[in-house]
């Protein structure tokens, strides 16, 4: 068992603060690099670290590739970060295709993070038990970074009743445990899948950004752990964040389920609409998985996560093969067999740390309600391409997933603008297909971030924008 250096790791890695009802994400642009570095130095001493739950107000901080450049990071050092990170989420057309960011979800239509928008250099994340504590903490931060940083976007989040997301389903259940953490059990995923500097699922150290020893700052930067004797390991105890603002079309989703669920006489059948929605998700609203309770919702299974597919539901008669949870975590259902499938899936896991925003809305609400609501999606992964991007492209948006023909993820898939998509519900003797499926989740912003360790934050604070040779 490895030992994590928890005092150097930001606490967001270990917990999503779901018990803390208030949170705000503040996107910032650096307008004075020197003063911004000074602020980073102060933040390094106050950032929330480790696994402790004793904090009432917690603070985390992440930086983009453009932010590192603005702080004075030399290009050769930035090049040691992953290609996906320093290219960014929206700068390349091929990445938009990979992620399904097309049509109304194209970066040009984003509220933040898209081309031509205000630069996003840093993201300050503050979580608090009540609005007053949140405002007090943020006022202190604003006073400290005044003149150094400019706010470009703010998103408040909420904890919905029952810890559900806006479509009405319990969320945050299938979270992997990190090897070496207090939650680690026999099924824990290797630490290097989520934290740089530790062995990953391939039993190798993940590629980590580094600072060559031949490059040194005028003021002799604080030492970072060495990786191979020739470089300081800037990434150790840090990780990458994927952040996406996902707007949920709640009324459109439930109106669609209502229409698909009408009885032969055309009458509204509430229970059938909920059943079809559960088939799309793979769980009932309580969180109970369909493989454990295929016929009806059973809150006794609400937190159930120790289930598999290969033996109990190989053909998707309970939980459709194309459902959201089966795509994003196929467990033991992939070819060539269960054991190999579990090994493969462990190489594509992510830690989800997102939260909902906007007021809740009842599933079958009739009023024409247009408030913004959705998920401020945040996930943690040590390899953006192999983890988040793979899940998005190869599992969620792949119409051929699991032997299907033209289905995409019914919740987050980039459904065709013309004619909509399809969703197959296996059944005996005759399957059912939902046709004309609209896109119920639109991307409204996004970016890739680096979540530095405390030591890396201090390193960044010491940057002077003047590197000298040996």
C-alpha cells in the first residue's frame, strides 16, 4: 500500500464537499503577474489540504495553461504538461468533435472558456456551510487579490434535496476510492490514476510536468521532489481538472419521457415515464440500480454500487447497454470478458466533483420555466486524454458502443440536430426504441485546469518571469 503525501494535496482530490451546501466558483484573469504571484504565495498557506473534514469553509485553487504563461512560466516548462492541457478544451476543432461540442454546444456559443471570450487563468473554489460564511470568505479573497486579478465569470452552486441532480436522480454514488486514502478498500483504484507522482493502473508513474535543473529562478525556487535526478517534479501531488458547465433541459427531458410513456390510448402514464427515464439513466430516482431492482424503484438499494453486469444482466434486459451509467462505467460488461473488462475500466475512471446550479424543478412541472440550471461538472484525472476524453468519445458519444448501431448516451450524448437520436431498450420478445431523442444537456463553458500541490503553488509564487541558464 502506498502512502499519499496528503499534506501537499488539495482536499478537492479526496472529497467533493457534498455536505457543504454553499459553493462558488470564481474564474479569474491575471492583470498584474507580480501581484498575482504574491497572492499565490499567501494562498499556498491557506489552501485546504488532505482528507480532514474539520474545516467549515474550504478553499481550492486551479490554474489553466494560459494562466501559467501569464504567471511567467517558460514555454519549455509548459510543454512538459499534457498536450490536452496546454492546448485547452476549445482551441482545436478536433477536440470539439471528440467531446461532442457541436451545434448549440460549440465553444463559440459558450458563456466562458470559448474562443474570443475573456481569458480564464485561475479558478478559485470556495465551499461554505451557509451564505454568510461564503460571502465573508469571498470578500476576504477579493480584498487580497484586488489589483492582481479580475473576475471574468462566477457560478454559484447548490446542493439539491436528496443530493439529486436536476433531472431528479440521486447522484455521486459510483465514486472510486483512491489507493492510499482513508476510503481505500480492496477495489481501490491506483493512486496514479488521480494524483501525479504515484503508480497508475499500468503500474507506471504518470507523465508529470517538470522543471529542468538547468533552469533556475533568480531567487532560488523552493525545492520540488526530483523525478529522475535531472528535473524537479512540478506535478507531484497535483492533478488535472476537467471543468464543464452543463446546462440541463429538465422540462424537455420529462416532456419527452411523458410522450414516450403514454399508454395505447394516448393517456399520460406517470409510472411509465419514470420507468423510461430510469432506463435512460440506469438507476431509479432514488439511486437504486436497475440490475438490483429491475421492476420498480426500491430505496433500500439507493446507495448500492457493488453490482456487475456480465452474469446478472448480460443483454441489458434490466439496465440497457446504452444507458448513461453503463456507458460511463461499463464495469465487467466489455469484451473479451469480465476480468479483463474490470482491468480496462479501472484505466478510465474519473473522480467527479461537480455540483448543481440553478433552482430545482419538479420532473413533471407544467409552467414554462426558463431559469438556468444544470451541472457545474468537475472531474479529477491524471491523464485527460485516457480518462475523461476517452469516456466522452469512446463510451458516451460512440453510436457503436456495446454492439449498438446508432445510439448515443441518452443524457449527455451529442444527438444529431436533424431528426434527433435513438435509444434502444432491450426486451423479450421485442425490444423498444425511443426515436427522435433531443439533446438534453448543452455545454455552456469549459476548460482544462491544473490543480497544483502546495509545493507547486509556492513554486509558482516564486516565479519572476526571468529564468537563467546554468
